[in-house]
C-alpha cells in the first residue's frame, strides 16, 4: 500500500475513497472500507493524524498506532492511504475547501464513510455536503454497539474478550523492544520489555494471556511492585521462544486478564506464581 501525506504524492486516477480516523480499524470501520473496495474504482483511504479529538482539546488514548492502522487498512484491501496531518486549519475547513484540498487532486469520485461522519467548521464536512459537490457518496450504516469509544471503555475495564468482538481481532499493544532490568532472565522467564507510547490505550495493570510472533505469551503490565518499581512496564514472556528481540517492533495480542499485579513474600513465591501464569497462558483460548 502506498502512503502519502499530500494528495500530489499519489498518482491521479479514479478512486473510491473511504474517509475516517479509523482508530482501531474495528468491524464498523471494515464495513466502510469494504464499501470502497467493492466500488468500481481504485481503493484509497483518507485518515487523520494526530487524532482529531486530541487536537480539538479532548486527549484520546489511541487503540492503534498510526503504523498499525496503516497495516490494517492495507489488510482490508486499501491500495493507497492519504494521511492528513490534522491541525486547527484542517479542523476549520468547509466542504469545498476540504474536497479541493484532499479529494479532487488525486481522483476521488466515490466517497464512503459512516453515516455519522462529519468534521470541519461547524461540522459542515459530511457526506451530504460532499454529495452536493458532485461526489458519488455511499453512506455506510453504523454497526450497533461498535465504536472506538466503546472499545476504549472495554479495554480500560480489562474486558478484552468483549473488546476483541468489536475489533474483529484481539486487542494489541505494540512498541520497540527495549533493554529492561533483565530480572526476568535471572528468574528463568526472560521477557521482552515493550516500549508502548504514553498516548496508547493500555488495559489495567495485571498479568494477561496473549501471543506475539505466533507464540503464546504471558504479559505483565504494571510497575513491578515486588521490586518497588514506579514506571509502567509492558513485559511479554514468549512461550517456547528462543531469540534476540532487542530493537525489534513487537505486536503483542492480549487475550484475557489472568490476575492483578502484586508483590510477593519472597522471590520463590514470585517464581512459583509466574510458573502458574505461564501455565494459564499456555491453556488460554484466543478470542473468537
């Protein structure tokens, strides 16, 4: 998939364009994307970064990084993606200016979006306004109960299986594997310390079952209270994995919450509990 931040970076051709922030690329977003893919034209997506709500004064935890969002858009069949750098000037655009700046220059003819899509000055940019400008608009009904906001609520409550149903896949955290304290290796359970950005959605502190790199994993999210930590860490122990992950980008699926994080009476009790966590992760079922 080609990714651009300006329409002139993409070749001009007749396009069916899906518009939205697409944070999470959940099952509702997939319907919007499917409508564009099914149209008789090249498929493109127009998305926004940073998240419009954050720019407009309502900081919003992201379900997916931009990199992951673009990967999921490509998986959905999008051929070209235009990432609009969202700022106050974009937020103030009226329909004609939005169309002339971000749609017409690279050949948009068909436009798909959820029926509630709107932004711009006085929220005037919507499918009706774009239809008046000559675009073939294709409103896509919302999926009842599915939204990025609802997914954030479920993840924040640790309800990962419910969130997975709305996403159409397991909830994920991701980041570059960083050097940690190396305590896991000394305890017999070497973990990958995943550098998850502060702007990203993360579930409550605790221990989770999940997977990474096609290996089941036991994942700890928290501050390592047994060792008196204060900085949030996301650490994944990949079962039956032998290799060096330092510096690699790692996408970690979180399937279910196993327990709260806790401090232990001694190191032996900690190691015994980690063993039970690993056994539980080995038996856990992925969300369906």
